[in-house]
C-alpha cells in the first residue's frame, strides 16, 4: 500500500527501505552515470529499480507506479530533457501519483534547470555530483514527509 492511499508516510518509512526507480528516457545510449547512481543508492540501503536504456516516459511512469516507488530519478544526456522530464512528471500526476519525487541528472543548462524545477522536477544533479549528495537529498525528502 502506498502513502496517500491510507498508509501514513511514517508507517511507510518504518516498513521498508526507500524505493527508487532510475530511468533513461529517450534515445540517450549512455548509462554509466545512471548505473553509478543506482549502485550508490543501493549501497545506502535503498531499493533500486533500473529500467534500462531507451525507455519512453510512459514506460518509466508505468514502472514507477507498478513498483510503488517513492522516487523517480531520470538521467539524460541527449538534450531532450525539456520534453521528457515534464512528460514523466505529468504521467505520474495523471495517475494520482504526485507524491512520487522526481529528480534528474545529466548535462542540463542552468536556464533549463530553473524551468524544469518550476515544472515540478524537484532537483537536478549535474556531472560530478557525489552520490552521497543524492542519497542525502532523497533521504532528507523522504524522512521530512513523516514529520
């Protein structure tokens, strides 16, 4: 059962680890960074689902809902972030899952970061970000929901 469907965020946080889906939307074929982040999140005790390369926003949103994740992390280097990130966010909202945190990473200009964050993407991490920073951000967000 997901928080928001009767289970409190506090009960949810006590019942299982934070669940994160890492998605590679679009035609971007470089997944080394996504795999490094996935491994870092796993090492921090989170459950991680990696959907693989060349996923559509629909595939990512569907997997996120089916896997009952708390967080969707999107990785993109192809330059299609202004289309793909908002689409995933919208598909989750359309299914009543605004409670899923959407974060991202890749090569994204600051102007686009500002626009994506204004559209509901919570945080974007650039190249060279330490996995500990991503872990801390997710952990702080997750645990602040139960307060």
